[in-house]
């Protein structure tokens, strides 16, 4: 055991967007900060976020402004089945505009492109045109922190490949942490405050798996999260400080993770961002050969529809095992493919999306289901009818009201998708006034905070697309303000 020779004002555990936001804000205030990260690189799962970040009302939204904070609150509570902590929802939504402005003005992130995602009543999800939003935001914040480190190296220590192993508590207050470095050597560090930003548990298949404990029915699903997403913060906080865990069975299964046709049974999937449906994409069932759901419903509704109406039969010709036999084909019209060039270019480079004609798309459908119950001519007729809906000449029988452009016969983008375990709404219960960790006896630990996916309350039963990055920014700034306000003048 290596005893601490350094005392920090604050230790931030986890370098996803919540941890990076907190670290940067605390450094700006003059605090001495240790940022602990278990992986080799910073960014966590945030760096892979692809759909965008919500904000209301912003100058980038369609004008004249018709969206409102009240509408955002209603959508969030509706998606969360009113299981959300209302005060935390108010904090999230009321600070969303400032979050967008802060990222744009101070962190220099392009968020000028606004799209409509499932479950939202208005277009409010922001991204840039050149870089995926998670990568752009994480890169911008990392650059800012690196700049502070170069100017004041004594102010910030970034400890990578180091995992939290214990929270040290004394007389009801946290006095520091213990962590293991990449060589498995143990170190103790003291601090006035500790912020848990360690993420969720949706890739946790260990012997102590929280997924196995609370949602054993989801263990066989692939995950979109990195292997580091193992619920460390939740487990250690419950063990060491008697933290209350809540809503732990509320796990989001995203309807679309990309399936690689040359490795369809792989347990990890690239997320097919909701943006792909937001720009006009549709989903086809291999069972019927056609659409089966309004693709802009909330994630839980679309996932349930995939599981009940969009199976891939065992006689598929791609080698997909029967236990993995759920999936749909994402189809994007040629003109719509130009609306998200950075995403689509990346997906193509990974072999997840391909360009082709209606005939090529039908051939893929036949690979997934050799006995699909329609002919190529019927398939083409279905698309001709859909184009009438897209043009507003007919109502969509599935109830979708927002589409992109036409689906031409010669140029389409398409790929196979499958449901993936994506996000855990449950986690550590926090005091909604200050994001401090609550114990099972109802007490608040005065200097231990939890933000981002490690905590519970914001999203309730189901999270809206674009609200994860927003939660990280809003509550990262929120908790840093609370910590700074505690410092004696």
C-alpha cells in the first residue's frame, strides 16, 4: 500500500463527459483536482455518443421558436413514465440552453445542426456537421484541461489505467479513496470532496454483475457500451458508504445496434445512432419485409416492437444464432444520407452501412429471411406507396408524421440492426438539491457526489435520446458549483 503524499481539493472518478465537465469547472475555480480513469484513454462511453445533445430554447432550433422548456419537461416525464425525480428534470431542462451555449462559446464545439429524435415533440437535439457530437465535445473539453495542465501542472493530476477500489470514510464524511494502478499496486489519496462519475453497468457480465442481479433477462443481449462499463461506482458506494441504489431494474435496450454480417453473433455492437431515424430512416422487419413501427417513438416502444415483430428466423444465411434472432434493416433515402455525412461515412468505413439499389436491399432481406412473404415487385410497390406518405399525400398507417426525403430505387443506404443493452437509468440515489450521495438510512453524505449514469433519478423508466450528454454537462456544472460554494471565503 502506498500512502498518499498528495491531498487534493476534489477527486473526480471517471473521465466521461460528466467527469470531464466537473474537472474543467473545478480547475477554472482554482481547485487542485485528481481525475481518475480506469481505461487507457479519456472519454468513457461519452466519446462514442452519436445522436447529439438536447437544448431548449436555442438559437439553432427552427425559428420562430415553438419549443419550450415545458414541452421538454413533458416529453422527459412521458418517456420516463413519471418515475423521474421532478426536481432533477427541472434542473436538466432549465439549464439545457446554457449547456449548449457553454459548449459552443467556451469549449468551441459546433452544435448548429438540430434534428428531431424519437419521443421528442420538437427538434431539439444538437450536433455539428463534421464530427460526431460525443467525440467533438469530449475532445474539446480534453483540450481545455490539457491547456490548464500545461500552464499549472501542480493543479491537475490525470491518473489513467487506475481503478477505484475503495471509498474511505471517517465520521460520516469521505476522506479519500483507494485505487489500483495498472500494476495492481494500491494507493490511498485524500481529498475534501469525491465525485463519482463512473458510468453505468450495461456491459457487466462478471460474477458480481449488477445486470445479472437486477435484469437477468438482458444478459444474453449484446451491449453498445465499452467493457469498462461494469458498475464500479454503484457497487463500491453501496459496500463502503451504504449508498442507496434505486431504479436498478430500469435498463434501456436501444433498438438499433449495428450487426456485422461477417460476425453477427458478436457480443458488442456499434450503436446505430437514433439520428439515422431522425434524418428520415425507416426500419424493415425480416418477417414481413416491411415497416412495423413509427420509428420515431421512444426507444422502449421501438425496442418492444422489434422484439415482437422483427425476428430474424433461424434459417437465415448469415450465420446468426437463434438466441440472437432479433433485428431490423435500417433504410435511409439517398438524399437523407447527405444529412449526416460524418456518421454515415464512419458506418460505411466499418462495413455497417452499404449503398445500393432496391434490388440490393431486397437481396439482403432474403439473406435474413429466405422465406420473406413478398416479391421484389411488391417490395417496390411498398416503397412507391411510402413515397406518397413522405410527400404528404397520404397518412402513415403507423402514425409517423415526420419523414425525410424520397426513397429512390437506385440509391439507398442500409444495414442490419439489433437491440442492444445501452443505458442504465438506475444507480446511486442522490439528494436532488446538491447531487450528494444518499445512504439507505436516508442520510446525505456531505462530500460525496454522484453524477451522470452512475446516479439515478433524471430519466425514470426510459431515457430520451440526446439527454445523456446533456445530463453530463448540466450536472457536471451543477456539482462543481456546489463544491465551489462550500469553500470557506
